[in-house]
C-alpha cells in the first residue's frame, strides 16, 4: 500500500472534481492525446506513444466504434479494446489515463441529447476509463470532468467537455452537409455553469479544454462547434470574461490532425487548437480542406498529439507536436503561454 501511494504521488495527479489535493511534481509534464480508434483494426501507435513517457493520456472520443443500442455489444467492444495487447501494455506504462467521448462511443453516429440510452452508455464509458465507483462522474448527467497537474510550482488544468449528452439536434441534408442550428446548444445549462466556475476559480497557469468535435475551424462541412454558432461564441466569450490563462484547445473526430490558431476578442494571447484524430484509420484521401486558421500541415496519416510542458525560471512553457509511427514528426509548434 505504501508503494502504491508513493507511485500516485509521483504521478502528480490532482483530480479537481470534487476535491483539490496538491501533490509534488517534477518540472516537466507530458500529456499525450488522440481519438478515432477502432478496436478491430491494427493499433500500431501505442508503443510509440509510450516511448514519449507521457504522464497523462487523454482519450478525445470515438475511443471505440460502439454504434449500437445494445449495451452487451457496446461493453464487448470496450472489453476488446481494454484487452488489446498493445493497449493493455500501454496502460501499465502510463501513470494516468483520462478521457471524454464523442458520438461513436456515445452509442450512435451523430448522437445528440435525444439518444435514449445515454445513461447506460455513460456508465460503460466510465467503466472503460476505470472511473472509481464513488466518482461524481457516476452520478452526474454527462461525463465532463476537471483535473489538475503540477509542473514544478506551476499548474495545468485539464477540462474535458461532454459534447453529446446535452447537444441539440443538427439537420443534415441529402448531400450529408450539416446545416447550422443558430440557436442550438452543445453543453447544457449545468455543464456551462460548471465550466464557468472551473475557469473563474482556477489558479492554474494553463488550461487544456478538450472536446470531441472541433472548436475553432469553421469552413469544413462536417461536425464542429461552429454548427452551433451561439454556443461557439459563448465559449470564446467565456475565455475572455474569466481571463483564463494559457488556454489550449484539443479535439478529435475528423480523422485528420491539424493545429489552428485564432485571435479571440478580449483574450490577450492567441488561442491554439490541436486536433488529433486518426489513431487507427485516418482520412488518407483528405489531401487538403479549407481552414483559414490552420498553421502547419493537414495530417492524414496515423498520429497522436503531444504537449510537453516545462517550468523554466519560474515560467511555464509548452510545445505542441503531432507525431506518428517511428518518431515521425508531422509538425511542432512552440506556444507562448500567458504569464
């Protein structure tokens, strides 16, 4: 038991929901993340990700392709992923694994708040994430959660959103193009209140906000926050109103990787979004699509995302990278965090 406690302390984990417990940490923190993962396809990246020695792995949704109303089938797929040999070894190598979901692991493609089995799929998802039986996530509606990690004397807060449980309905035409729901919501009243409270009361020096679907890009025709323009604007305004330091957005869903950069009114620094989506089946046919906010390339090979935080002379620095097999680096971005 004493050894277990020491290992937990060394991991530097601090889950902010429901309580704050500060633990010691080295001056470096590595957070890896990704999405779009089929349990029945080859998964060549786990050993590559483990080689980066991440302190934390974040699932960003479509962690399996459940796509079923049958909870027996859904749990069988989750079990297959948990027991996938490379991922099973990965779980032994990485101290902390957290995550949220998107539509396919929620239970239905393009699933929204009308999905009738969301209470059941929430418990299945939390079982997969090995959430404790007494966790508040077991009792609340939706799987949003907050965590904090120390980097020397600095702190990084991770806020994982639930973009499915409360999402209003989108209309999709015969050409499979989504039409904006101009008054529609993504998060729901309780989650908005939670998010605002997390940002307003935060003492963190950087904030990672994760969602299954993309926050910033507006030009492509697929699922994205800009299909709900009022909700997207509310989110960006919240970043300004709460004066949250060092916001970094992360997302999945798209089967591509890219980094977007936007100037947000009222925010004193550029906001970056790292989309990492394609652990097992990237959109290799997507050689390019419009995104005026993109910096660097569009990545259409298997990949994952990586943040490396470091404290240097009392300041917090971060490098964002999209990486693939055999240490292949698709793009690296040095990001200056607000002091």
